[in-house]
C-alpha cells in the first residue's frame, strides 16, 4: 500500500493529539482492547497525562492524511541489564488497514528507536487469544520472555488501584 508514513507523535500538534485520541478510543472499543469506548474523563485527561509522563513515545501511521495506526510506548529500565528498554503499551491498526504490513512498519520503527536509545529490549503484552497479533510479533522476532528455563516464561499480572 502506497502513502503510508510513520511519525513519532508530537502531542503539541493538534493533528497528532487528535489522532492519538481517535485511535486509542477505537482500540478501547475493539474486542482485543477493552470492548468499550474511553470515558469522557479519560479522553479529556489522556493527552495532558501523556505529555506529563516523561517516558512517553508514540508512533502514528498515516495513510495520506488519515491516521490508521498507533503504537504507544514507554521507556523503562532493565535492572538485570542496566539499560533502558521500550515497552509497547498499545498497538492498534484500523480494521480496514490490517494485513497491509503497516504493523510490521510500526514494529520496525520502534526497533530503530530502541537501537537509537541504546535499549536492551522491547517488551509488550498481548491478549492470549489474539492469534493474529501473536503471529505478527513472532514474525518480528518477539517471543515469550524466559529468564531461566527452570523458572518458566514471564506472565503479566496486574491489580487495579483505587483513587
């Protein structure tokens, strides 16, 4: 597909901040997201929150002038390797643009950024039934993380925290 451009988002630009809100809201409604739209409160606070978070890195994929994909990342740190890492928090493509290698372009872009930042790795999480995404990740060289074989693979847990 021609005319796909990947940009590192500048959230001070209205075009980019609107694209982030639209794409993340679409992702939230996707069955592999949260299955429901973002609340008005979240939509209001999302861009200011991302701007205040010092490790935010967002990539946007545009087809012509239409935002069709997003990868929201955060820089972290590996204590075992004493180096930075990039964690992919959100990865979403509009349904009409899936299967066109845009996801691979986004993954290649974040990998280049990780190299530029001297990161030791890129991490991500994926729904266990999201077979399509897992195929894309495995094709790009991602695997379940295992530190020591006897300990098994890494499993992500989370716990909501009340205000």
